[in-house]
């Protein structure tokens, strides 16, 4: 995968033309279909819009924990998903076309598994030109789904409000920008600078050297700050973590960030400039987990403090609040799943299976395997913030009231 980049020299200024060039190359990074991608909210919205009434969309989820990566053990798991699905298809032509898509996915996995993450997901429809492969930060259940739309419900559990980071490694010669969820990173942009001291020493009088080096460093810091803001915006990052070997460059970078972007800087980490992505992920993880724990505890405490009038606790009150559109922030223990029911008439969700919807009286009520996933999906559709609680302190605080809660509008 080629990382989009721009080069900045001592004569550059941050012009509208340079900004447009950076935006265009960032979009190239977003649209790249050749590599495993880290799911962003934008990608999820894009998949949610796909509909193919004529040709089916194939959705495949495969866990890729350490046990599956040893000796190609993933192949047996994949085969156990594919074989029963193909046997159920009576139409020979449809079975052949689907088998070709399964084979394409298998060859892709065989060529290279995602280097990081706990799983992979594929969304494929050849007539639509749909080919999306994702590296998943969580071990979502294995599954194969064929429908007119991508099956994206499992992905909602990856959309936590406080684990979307942008990581920046600052260097005068080679700065790098990553998007990240804890334990997984994807490099999305680079800014390459001239070897300023060497270049200026060769061409500039010694009495002017310090001034011009300082000016050039300020220009580069301004470009780096604006690129960081664009990466935050384009990939919907929540926080910014910075690694810089030169304190002066970090200071100049911070000075050129907007007030809003500066507020998103949540800490620092240390890593070598040319480190591999896996090394970057490892280096950033402690700082990321500290941020996640702090924010999870703060969110749960806000819900506690808002009770009883502006908060809902437990499954039934929270599901009712979702039904009437009052949820501003949904907090759920990430390990919590529960069978339930959904009304096909009014879309109300219930934590137990009911014969008749208590809201609208309809008998069009269907059991669902996991009502919590549907609640998360509904909260995201209503643009509510989502807090998937994973840290021990926040889980203990949440469990004093229930595994699911909401801060109300």
C-alpha cells in the first residue's frame, strides 16, 4: 500500500493550493480499496447506503486471533462457513457466482492476512463494484450473510466514542499520520521535509542561518498542524496523540493548531520515526488506554449525576428512551449481549420476547439474537454518542446500576 504524501521545502508556504493538494491525497487514502482498512464512521455510513436488489451482497466476518494465524488455521474456519452456505443454494448459476466470490476472498486472505487486529470483514458485490475489506480491532463472531444490503450490524460494536485516535509522529524530515483504535493503526499520510540544516548550510551565509532555519521550521510546523487537523476531520478522529523527538518542533506544531484541535491533544507517546505500524500501535496503546479509562469513568459518572430525571438505567428504561428519541449518550458494558425482541410495526425494542408490542399493540414482534446490538445501531442512527465500556473502573461503576444506561436529551 502506497502512503499518500506531500513534500515541503524551505520555500513553501501554506497556500490554498497546497491545502487542496493535501485534501486530494487524503481522499485518495480514504478511497484505497487495495489494503485492509480500519473502519471509520464514514466507511460505516457508506456501507449503510449500499443496496443491491438485483445482485446479492456477500458479507463475511472471520475471527483472526493468534490461534487462527498459526499454520493457516483460519482456512478450516473459513471452509466451515463457506461449505454449508453453498450447499443451501439450489440455483446452480447463483451457487457458482457465489463460490467465485468466496474464492476471491480466500485468495486475498491467503495472499496476506491483516497484520493487526482481531479479525477481518469483507463486503463484496461484483456488479456494484463493491469490494471492501476491513481489519477489525475486536473479535466479532464468524459469519456469512447474503442479502440485498451489507450486513453491518456487528460493526456497531467497533464505534466507541472515545477510541478514535489520530497519531502523529513529528520529524523535520519525515512526519507520519495514523488513524487508530486501541491496538490497531493505519498510516494514512506523510509529510516529507527537506534536510533543513544541511540544505541551508550549503546555500546561506552563516550569519543568516539561524534565522532562516527558524523560519523554515515554523513553515513546516504550520503545514504539519494543518495536516493533523485535516486528518482529524476526514477520519472523524476524537483525540490527537503526538510523538516528537524535537521539543521545539512539537512546541511550534502545538502553536499552529487551532483552539479546537489543541483541545483534542490528549497526551504524548514515544516511538522511533521510522517504526513499523505494529510498533507504533504498541507505543501508543498505554496512552490510549489511559484516555479511554478516564473518559469512560467520566461518562458513567455524568449519567449517575443526571439521575433520576435526565438518565435511564437498566435495559427496559434505556430501550424506552431510545424508542422516544431521548438518548444523547448510550453507555453499554462492551461484553453485554442479550436476546430480546423488536416490533416490526413501530421498531420498538424489548429486553424479553413479547407476543404483542406494548407500545403499538401489533403482533408483528420478532425475537432477536442480541437486542443490545440493535440498541447500539439505533443510537448511532439517532446520532447519539456511544460509550462502550471496557475499562475495569468504569465497568465497576456501571454495574452498580446496570449493564446499560443512557444520558437523556
